[in-house]
C-alpha cells in the first residue's frame, strides 16, 4: 500500500477535523482496539489538533499534533508503526520466523508457512483482525497486517497468504514527515 508512497506525489489535501468528528473517531478507535483505552489520553489527546490527510487510492491518514498516527484505505483506521512502537500492547500480534523478515520488510504479504514454521508463533485471531507482525528474535513490530484467514485455517491449510501486509518498516508512511 505504501511501497511507492511519497508525500509530494500522493497527498491531495490536508483538512482540519471538526471536534464532533474527533469524538466519533475516538469512540470508534477505542471500540476497535481495546488496548488503546489504557493510553487514550496520550494517544488521542482532546486538546490536540487533528488533521486528515487525503491521499490517492482512497488512503486517509489521521495526523494528531502533526504526527501521522492512524491510516485507512476503504476500511477501519489502523495504527501506524511509529505509534505501535510507542504503545506495543494496543494490537494483537503474530510472529514470523527469521526467514520471512527480509520479505516482510520489502512489502510482501505474510505466507502461512512463515507463520507455522519453528520459530514462528501463531496467536489465536479471527479473519479480518488487524495485527502487529513481530519477528523471531526481534523486539519491535516490523509490520502491520490484516488477517486473511483465521489462525485455525492457517494451521490447517498452511499454504497461501495468511496476513496482508498493510504497512511495514521503511515504507512511505514510515518516512512521512510532520503534517502542517
């Protein structure tokens, strides 16, 4: 999604978000990600400016205090990796083995064998759950993905795409600067 994303070419507009819309977004995010509730005053401060960055391909980025915090493309808002590194408990996670690291960091989707091999760890999750992708031997998440199958299906089928890679380290969103 953000592989060839550049601010100059892809951003089409930035708008200030109204306070009524901010309230709706806050409740939506807390409902979708129960882990945010503990840190809601730090992640979603009430007295901060919220800007919505509209991009090509129906991508929207929510910048809080100028810092990109959440993004979406025709679906629910997802936290950015920068936010996930500050608050690692806000998303459930899946762990891939060492062999999958370089593919995930180049934007590839996470395949089922990379989630079921030794060194990987599959935490129970349903289809369409947004998860952090951790790697064997690494401390921080290297990607945010959307489960394409439930964990039971991943174990039984063990072939094909298990998680869609939505945002990964060193992609365009990772390098995005403060929004003014």
